């Protein structure tokens, strides 16, 4: 175990793009789109489009800051020089906590999908198997992690691409002996926004949470080949792909099937597949959603371990976490972070299939707070010698306003106990910063 050795630059541009896609295209699309469509109607297409544009503003700023600060290891190093050391400390710990909880929730969800085929095996044992398997993968060189994430994300993207292609064909050729509906379903059942603007705004909460994980690009700065060029290009490229793989599938869904037949708690993809007579639909979608949550677990393990490692390097966590293996992996930070996977196993033992819901309150707040912080950092990046481009500055300002409104919506729709937990976490993080400063003095 070495403390002085640095992380190795083994991630290629294709790895970085797939990591961001893997984090963003997951259960939030395959399951969450059911909720957003039920709230908005066919206008959910515009909710995903608007969410993608907001995210584009944030990611463009992230890419610009990364290009000007090649010495940065994670996006918290882009925040600290601009907004001060406390905000770097705060965003680092919030993001770490975000992913360790998401890991636990996604592991429990993966166990639930596996139980579809292995119903006689206890769900906690399936969660344990997933936890151990993901941990072992991440103990290898970062290139192994990158390749694993690449192929897990590839499965989801391939399914979505085929879904869009065949969906558009069916729109005009018909199925089940019926002529193709074309785009009539978009306006035939109450119009684009049958539930009004209130439903549209409510769906934005679901949409923005679904996009969570895209900022993963900012966690790869220390391990990406040529990050000054790779990160800005990946930030632009991944947003285009996310828009394609969110907006087009949702457009196909609400065009093929009337929106009021959705929102029944079942994945809309399953509903569409069954309506056109595709065999083995439950097995196909169970496999796809399993790869989605495994991908999210894999991404979370990477993000949490690198953030904890970087916090330790900056003196905001014990130096013990800076230890690296011979393969250049921050194994101590990894093993401590993955300890929360086993928390997920314990919760799965007691809570069964409801684990995912119980663990997601803090990540819901964390994603919005991290994006707001990144946008504000770009707006004030002149402090760190990074001159913000006028167009991007306007976009970042707009993103801050919209994300602020969404944050208010989160507060209004989250149970009081959930918000109280988040406030307590913020106070603990602030107290930790104060104590660390006193120790330094």
C-alpha cells in the first residue's frame, strides 16, 4: 500500500462517456418515466428536453473549468478555488454521501431483479452477492472498471436504440392488425398537457433526478487521458446522447400507447412491448433493468471512493484514506465506501423490496445541490482565472434559477422527516469542517 503514488490515467474518452451515460440512464428512465408521463401526459417529452438543456448548461461550465484547471482531481477541486474551501468540503462530502446511499439502494434493487429468476434465494443473500462482485471488479485497475461500465452501459443503450428504431417503424406500419397510429396519440387524449402546467412542473422533479449521474465526468479528472481535451468534449457529447436516449424513447412511448393507459406502476417499456406482442417481455426488461442498477452501483463505487480519496488528500478526511494499491486504486477509500453496500444488504434483510425508497431522500437533495454549486462556481470562475463565456454564463445563470425552483419543489414534496435528516447531515458536515480547521490551527 502506497500513499505517495498518484492515480493512473487509464480512462479513455469512450470510458468517460459511457460512465456518465451509465450513471444517468438507469432505473430513472426505465421506471421513472412512468411517473413523469402520468403527471404530464405527452408533454413529458418537453420535460425531458428542458431537463437536458438545463443539464447541458451545467455540464458545459464543468467542461470549461476542467479545461482550465488540469491539476484538478475531481470537480470539488473546481469549486474550492472559486467558492472557498468550505464549499469544496461541503460538496465533496454531500456527493460522497449521495453515492454511498445510492449504491446501497441500487444493490438492493439489483437483488430484487435477481429474485425474479431466483425466487427461492433470500433477497439479502442476492444483495450480498452483488456487493461482493462489484467490490472485486473495482479492486482491479481503473481500466477494468472502465471496461465493465462500458459494457453494462452498452446493453442499456443498445436496447434503447432498438426500441426507438422499431418504435418509429411501428408508428407508421401498424401492429396487431391495426394501422400505425402515427402521432395522433400525442393530442387525442387531452392534448400535450392534459394535467396543466402543475403536472409539467411536478414531472421536472422526476426528470432531474433521472439525469443524476451525468456529473460523473467531473470525478474522472485525475484518471482520464488528456483531461483538458477529453472532459469538455465528453461533457458536450454525453448531453447529446442523453437527450437522444431519453427524449426519443419517451416520444415513442406516448405515440404508440395513449398516455392515460400508462402510469399504472409498471415500466412503460414493458407496456409498449406487450402491446405490440413482443415475447418474453418480463424477462427482457428485468435483464435490462438489472444491468441498469448494476451500472449505477459500479459508477457509485468509483465516484465514492475517488471523492473520499480526494477529501483525504485535501486534509478533509484522515490521511489513511490516501493509500493506493499497486494497481493505483484507492483501496482503503474504496473498501470503507463499499461498506455501505453491506448496509444495503442489512436493510434488504429487514425491509425487503422497499429498500430503494427508504434510502433515496438524501441523494434527491444532493444531486440538485451539486448541480447548483457547479453552475454558481462557473458563474464566479473569474476568481480562479477562468473567464466565463457570455453565452455559457447566461446558461449557467438560467440553470441556477431553474434548479433553485426545482429545489423548492423538492422541499415542498419531500416528507418533513426526510428534509430534517438532510438538514442534520448538512449541520454535521459544517461541524466537521469547523473541527478540522481548529485541528489545523
